[in-house]
C-alpha cells in the first residue's frame, strides 16, 4: 500500500495504468503559475493544449467570464493574451475573482495525459511551491497509488521537473508513502532533489542549470526561476473538478507546520 510511481515524461504512461492520484509537474513554470494564480484568488483555471482551443472556448462560453487569457509558446507570451506564463504576473489585481484560460508548451499536454484517466484518477498539480500543502491534500498512505507525472520539455526529460518530483516524493515518504519496488525513477528523483538542495548553489542554482532554467535565462527570465525555487511559497493545490476546471483543493490544516523547514532530507 501507499506506493509512489514517477513518470519522467507523460509519454511513458498509459491512461489505463493510472489510478488513485496523478500529480502533474511542470516546475518551470506552468505548475508554479497555476498555484500562484489560485493563491491570488482566481476562481479557476481551464487548460488547453492549443491557443485556438482557448479562444474558441471563450467565444462559446461568455457567461463563464470574465476571462483572463494566460500562457506561452516557446517561453514567451502569446500575442493578444492578457498574461504570459510568469507566476509573478498572476497577482490579485489581475486574477482575483476571475477565470483563467491557460495554455503552455508542455504542461497542458501532461495534464491531458492524466485527465484521460478520470474519474478513476484524482488529477492534481504539484511544484516546489506547494509541496507541504500537496502532501496534506494527498494525505496518509492508501491502497491507491500516487503517480508523479513530469511534463518534460519537447519530449525530453527535464531536470527541473525531476527535482520537483523528488521533493514531493521525499515529503510523501516522510509520512509513510514508499517508492514502488520496480520504480527506480522515484529513487532517482529523490536522490537528485537531496543532492541539489544540499549543493552549493541550492535549489535555485540547480533550477538555473536545468533545461528549463537555461531556456528562461536565455530569455532574460532568471527572476522567474528564483520565484519558482521557493519552497511552499504558493500553497494552493490545483485539482481538476468535474467541469474540467482546476480549482483549489483543501489540504491538511497542519501542512503549513512543515513549511518553515521545507522538505529537505
């Protein structure tokens, strides 16, 4: 019971394999941005794989507005959208009380891969910014497993997602969950997380050297990497509801007690 399994790319999962809980991880930056938006008071976030899909939904569902269009392609904002994919942009004055239509290069594809398994699977979003709250929502070990699904970057494994998966797995293992017997991916992720968090550059340094971090540095967005490196800084857990909208889930009220020390081993 209480097994964790990590998928370093969504292409490695079969929807029929998933049950219990699936946690989508796109550390730089979609997961962190979605958590930041809900912390800032957004009503909900509906994700789309395509730009046209988001625009078409808005045209046919005007009563659900007012909408905020958010997302990116190639790391930069989409022409005509209100916000890009920077979590720093999703402030209360921009998103509180509003619904967000959100599309990104990698994260929303990973969400679709997990959403195909609903209602058998409870789909959550995780990142370094909500580790403790996420552990509270998942709760103690159960018969059903937890799958940590990394978004990757253009079909390639990305270190930043693996580090976040390792932090989440490490935190879950501290309350009784365990890696599956045949799952070295979880063990690799935890080892990477522990090494990075104890390293000279810390978590931020490791993220800056990751594939996603290098891409953001090239775009002049190192400040976003620093924001995303903060443990438990955006303690909301996006949960996919029956309408296909991510809303904030409630976790263990004591989860915040873990935030001062993070999830370091």
